[in-house]
C-alpha cells in the first residue's frame, strides 16, 4: 500500500516530452484550464495550472492581471508584456521564451498563460554561464533583454529545461520606453555581438515589430524598442554600463 504521507507531499509538477510551438499555442489559447496551486516565492499572484486541449494535456503558469502588485512605473496588465517577450523572441527565431498567450476566460479573469517547462530547478544563470555549450542561448537571452529593456532578469529566471534548452521566464517587467535594464547577465559586456545575433536583429529592423506585440505597446514604447535594437546592432557589441552594472534584487 502506498504511503499516504508520501502521496500528500507529491509534487504537482509533471514531466513531459517537448511540445511543438504551434501546438503549444493552440493548447494555451483554447485549452480547458484547471488550477493546481499557487507558485511559491512570487511577488505577484502566480499559479500552476493544468491545460487540456484535443487530447493534449500539459501544465502552464498563469499570472492573473488582478494579482499584480501596483507599480509606479508600469501600468497594470503585465500579462501583455509577458506575452510580448515571447512574440519578440519568436520574431527573432530565438527559441528561448516559452510559448505565452493572454486570455480573458481564466479562473481569475484575464492574465498570461505560459507553457510550463520541466527543468532542472537547481540550475540557474550563475551555474550555467560557465558551460560553453550554453553560451549561444545565453547570448540570445542577453541581447533579447537589452532589446525588450528587461528590468528584472534574475539568475533564477534562466531555467535549464529537461530538454536541454535554456528558457527565459518572468519577462513581464519589460518594454518600458525609458532605459531601465536590470540583469545578472553581464558576462558578455563589451564583447562583440555574434554575427547570427546581429543578423537576426537586423532582420527585425527590416520587418518591424511582430503585430501581437506592437498592438499592445504605446507608440513611444514601440519606437524605444526599435531604437534599442538599432543601437545594439550599430555598436556591434554587448553594452557595458560605465557607471557600474545594473543588477536586480534579489540576484537569484
């Protein structure tokens, strides 16, 4: 007989094989959602949910808009910025942000729904940066954060998935029109921008912001995003703050 105490403490998190992006987006946009529990250590209300759609069952992270703390410098509705980071990474063809959508018909009303990525949760940026094989993905995340003006890239927001991919999560504090970059990723400061990263950014400048992102940003935020992109491409190097790096808190 199974130990009932063990059952009571069994983790609600499930492993799963990888899901193709288009299939994941269909799941998130149209699936039935069931709450499993609240995620710990989150400043805003954040929930683990089960999602089922046309024979596919997976888990997602749900962040309701009404569970956000009020911020003086960001308007309510961080869910759209959370999804915007996915659309930006997708436009760059960088597979580093889990599929993310915004829905209105969720248990606590509107919010973001991001595919949960099974990961080695003992790993984070500071344990991953020394692994040379992971450098290309970390460089993409670094460049992405500069472009989207991420104000909260903590070490624990870089997950090593069980599929071997690095996933950048918690991207809601992004796309402000004023420069507010705060990140732990300073290891590439002053280093040349990889050619493939530069190429992808140049292509974005030619095609413009992806529509799902552009329609959620103000005109000023759109202009600032493109200006940051152009500045990064023109400099050809990862930036360094000459007055000291801007770090988030806590670091992990």
